[in-house]
């Protein structure tokens, strides 16, 4: 779990805390002030951020918390940093509570000071939050009567001098008169002060700069009060817990710290598994999803035990949170829950870890540094994002130390920039980039001459996200574009003052080319044209990355994300290309343009303007429409749907869908999330929009998934649901679909689904009221004789059906004859498929006779009956389609049954050939016989192709 501690403190929750300072507290006069304090701390610190609500249920801190590894350090080795689980020392792990045990106190007159430190994402704020809540409920630190937490970010913003008593009263009104802070006797020994985020304050321990103070009632700046507490000059009996980052360890002199404790995250797979269990299993308890969650946890655990790259990333609890959030998004998507996107998860992840974080204060001054360097996240984008963009551009996922120095270090000029870089390297860089866990495995072979260590992004998708953010923020502008922006800003600030204008421009450009940039003053739209072309370039990049031909046969991006988290089980997939595909990169670029993500990025100091979004969107629509005029592989088409879903722009979706007339997703594993994506995108289209074809054959559809797809089905004319193991219960949904007046299904293909007789009967209930259906395929659905007879009885209730396929359904002679008779009496049916059924020779001959027009009475129409590759003594004109169907689908059918049917075909062909007098007809029989024998040999050698779905 990740929490921004400052968001849980009373000062930052002003809307909650302020009413207590403005109204009379009705129970403060009757109850113990410390009990009031505990209740209010419990209320404040139990507050969960918005990001936690995406898991679908309420979590309590007790069920979510997993203790990370905490090691006590000696002063001389306190700067040692654990960046990989394999580096975990053999020394025992401590808890924060154990460091404050009375038996560990060396000096009875002085309370201990414990400094808890760690890098970004190791869980400092979470441990502190759990500590406060446990004290409030009496589970730990019971020898302290009072625990007072402070956010150093809040303290750093105080400008007015105040005493310690007033500082406590300001944050906690009910503690204003507590005698524990009076300074009398040794009452303060029962007090524990907690200061979170000490790196946010500039503490100065020099006597000449910070005066001494031992009076809790003396008004001083907040930093001076904290320094005197740490000096043990003010309330020396009180105990103090301080949390800070690695880079700020030396801000508190060593002599003022009794214990150094380094928080090191989750050092072993068992701690990680406990975290995943608390996250994924709690919210699915006593629900049908419980077994699926248990299976996910088991797969995760197996992947972590392999010492994969994921195990290295999950060393940080923050990445455990990201892993759980991503898996919850992939597997527990609920159509009734608020819209969530993969881009939104990554943006929320960064907001939780870097929200409100700045690069620090100017060295030696009390003034902030320049605005454009203020945001830590913006600094990440301009350094790590630049590295990520270079990797995506050159199809690389691993980087050498020299490359890190080149892209992250850059060209530093001032002492302040060097200080910021040192802080960034110590605290933040290891959060994004970690040593490659499997050198030479899973990455392009890029070993340098010295075989140096290479670094990769902790989560591969983070490289694509940061690269996308780097591009969308416009950080990859050309030098001319950046200079043009500076000049236009300078002109706007200078106004009409010519002297000031010349003075400002001379700082940017030589006077000899001054005339060129004077055009900006004469033609203000020139910059906008340059900017617009840049936005068009971004849109072209997105479209080009989406439809790269070398990535066409990869799995879709959602499956790639899942495989990284859960690992690949069974044979390893063969890489079709040596270059690493980055298919999430354009999808993240589209998702970053969504308004909700832009709001979160604005809080991180990364602003994406609405004009930028408009320009990119207009250009993207044009390129997408152009690319979609070409046929796309199913995986690429699924990625496009994910892009449109992440974009969350209904107008763009509708305009792009206008150019799509068929969606073929055959053999794409449709999870509930992908079905939700498909339905969500198609819901943006107007009611008049209709797909000519929606091919979902071999997509692992289930009854639950079928319900999620109903909105998409209503926009479809030709619906292909073959090879999906849909049972009789699915026919209820399909029946309701056919009865829905908003649907216009003309062709429904259900081949190779175990509908059985009961399912077929349910489906046939829709025939009386449905007038749109023209083609119905029930091949190999197990309807049997009874299902065929039911179909024969009800065909007259639907007058628009034209083609019926009931091949391979174990239908005998009598049921087949009854069905053909019903079709002959039907006003519009012209073709019936009956091959691969156990029909006798006499039965097949009778079927062909019944299929021709009657001489007297009847409709006079001919019904084409496809029962074999022959029709009586002639070769059937549809022999080739019949044989093609068998070849395409035999690998998934019962081999012996197909082999017997092929031998029957050979017998029919031999008999028919013997009846022919014409040499030409005999040769034609030989040709068909050759095709049947070839199919039989392919079946025996198991060289038949995978089923791709049959369009009949």
C-alpha cells in the first residue's frame, strides 16, 4: 500500500480539522483529552486516498498492512542501500516499536531519537501510518501516553514564530492544556513526537544560526523548535521518531541520533505474497472471483520465486501496489464500476509517490528555486523520461552506466543543479531503474566491451509510460521550437518597450539573425503554426507505432502486460523480431490526453494544455482513419480498441468507428476487460452505426463475457461466435439478443459450441418475433435428432431465413428428411448443410431427391442440400467448400469421426465415378478424390491447420 503521509495529517485535512477549532467541542469537557486525541487520529489516519477505491471494496489498515524489512544500522554504515533482494544481509529485522523498548534506552534522563530512512517507495509513510493507528488502539507503544505526529511539509510552510505548546495546540486543539508538554518534572518521558519527511525542512543545528530554547512556551520559528527537540535541549525526556530519505541523512548530526533504522521494502517472495493476498483476496472473499484471485496469487508467487525481473521490482512495496492494481484492472473489471484505464493506474501510481514533491530549496537560501525546476515529477520526465524515449526510439530496454550518466546527468552547470542531481540519484533514480536481474536473458544483446552492469526499468511498461509523457509534454521539441517559445514569452512580457525588447532578445539570439525572430512580433501566429506541426508529428508517431508491421503478430498489449506479471508457463514463445516491441507507448500517449489523467498530472507539476490535446486529436483522427482502410491483424485491431478506450474521447471514437466496417478478433483471448473495452468503444457510435462483421471466433468466450458484449452485438449484422465453448445457458442471452428490437443480426454462426438440444430449443424461441436473421450456423453443436426435429417444426415461424447449417450434429436419416422437407416448404431457405452426419446412402439419395422442385404443387423452389461431396452420381458443385470446412476444423473435432466421414466420401466418389461414361467427368471425380485423400493424409499426420472459423 502507498500513502502520501502528509495527506493524512490534520493540517492537510483542513476541511475536517478546522470546524473543531471554530465550534465548541461538546465532548471535550467530559472526556479525557488523550482519548479524544486517539479517536481523532484514528479518523484522520484511517482515511484512504481515492486510488485505493479502485480495488472495489473497503480495506482496513489491519487487513492491508504487511511489515517491510527494517534493519538497524550503525552510524558508519548507515548510507548502505539495498537495491536488490539478493543483497539483504543476514542481520535480524526489527520493528519500529522494538527500537523504543525501555530496555534499549541508554540514558534514563533522555528519550531516544530514532531515524527511520529509506528511498522512495520503500514504505516509510505506510509503516508510520500503521504505527499511529496501532498506538491509538493500544496494540503497541503502550508505555507512551501521548503520540504527536507532525508532517514536516506542513511545518516548513509556517512563517509565524510559535511555541511548542502553541504548535501542538494549532495542530491538535484538544491537547492545548495537557500537562505532559509543560516541561515540568519528567512528564515528557511519556510523549513520542513523530516527524515525517524531515527532508522537507531546512534544519540548521549551528549555535550561531539557531538559538537554544528549553521553554515549551517560547515562540520561535518551527525549524528552531524542531532543532531544539532533536538537541534534547527542549523536553529532553521526550522520545522522537524521524523519517527521511537517504539524501537527507546528514542533515541531523550523528550525535543527536540514538538509532538508525533503514526500511528496505519486501526482501523475499513470502512478504510479497502476503501483500498480494491482502490486496487481491480480501476484496473477493466469499465471491465467485475468489478462486480466480487465489490462482492469480499462486501464479504471481511462482513468477517471484523464479527471481524474475518482477521480483526485483516488487522489492519496493510501491511496485507491489502497482502490480495488484494492474491485475485487478486486468481480471476484475466490472461493467458497473467507474471507468478505469491502464494509463490512469500509472498516473495515479506516480501521484501517490510524487504528489507535491519538489526538488528542494535553493542551497544556502530560504527561497524556492525556479518554478520550472520545482516539480520533482517534471525533473523525472526530463531525465528518466528522456532516457526512456531514447530506448523506445532505438528499441532498447537495457542501459549502461554511461548511458545513465548521459541522459540523467546531462550537462550540469551550477552547484544547485549538481546538488539536485545528487539528491535525485540517491532518492529517486533507483525507484525507476534497477540492475538487470537476468543479464542477457529477455533483452537484446548489448553487452559492452567491459561487460558492465546494465539497468532496466523496474516495470517494462513504466519505460513506455515515461517516454509517452516525455513526448506529450513536448519535451522532445527541436532547438528552434524551444527557442521560439522563449522568445514569444519574452515578447509578451516586454510589451511595447522597444529597448527592453531588444535587451531581452539579445540574450537568446545573435543580433545578425535578429531580423528572423522579429517575424514573431509581426506575425504572432507563426509560433502557433510551428507548434501545430509539432502536435501533428506526435499524432503521426502514435499512428505509426500502433501499426508497425514487425509487431503485427505479437500478442495484444493487455496479454503482454499480464505475461510480465504472471510469467509465461509452458513453452517459451518465439520472438519474431529481435527488436523489442513497444506497443503500449502509443496507447499511453493517447491515455495521457484524457482529461482525468491531465488533472492528476497537473497536480504533479506536468501541465498538458487543452489546445495541445485538440491539435493532437485532430491529427490523430486523420491518421487512424487512413491506416484503418488497410486490413489489420486481430492483435493490432485489439490494440487499437485499447487505444480508443484509454483516450476516453467519445467524439474521436465515433469518427474512427465510422471508417470501420468489420472487427475481426479471431483467436484473440477475450477477457472480461477486453470485452468491456470493445463494448465501451462501440457504445460511442450512434445508434445507426452497424458493423458488417464482428468475428469473435476462438476467443474463449463464456456466459458472463457474453453478457458484457451485448451492447457490441447490437451494432452487428454478421456475428461469428464459433469455437467458444458456449453452453445451453448462453442461448438465453442469444435468444434475448435476437428478440431485441435494437439488434439487426443477419448472420449468426455458432459452430463448435456445445449448445445441445436444450440450447437449440431456447434459441429457436426467438424465431417467431425475429425478422432480421438470414444465416444460421449450428454446425457441431450437439443438437441431435430431437434438435433437428424441433428446428423443422419451427422454421415456418421465421420467414426470412435463407441458409441453415446443421452439419456434424449426429442427425440421422429421418430427422434430416424432416428438416429438408421443412426447408423446401419455407419461402426463402435455399441451402441446408448436412454433411458429417451419420446418413445412409439411401438417406442421402432421398435428401437430394427431396431438394429438387416437386412436379405438382408445392413452392417449386430448389433447396440445395450439402450432405456429401457428391450429389447422387455427380460431384457436388459445393465439394470444395465442404472439404475446406473439414480441413480448417478437423484439428478440433473428433479425429476418428472425421476419418470415417472422409472414407465415406471416398466410397461415394468411387461409386459415382463408376457410373460415368464421360472421360471428362471421370477426371473430375479423380480430382475431387485426390483432394479428399490429401485431407485424410494430413489428418493422420496431424498437419492440419488450426481452426480459424468458418463463415458458413
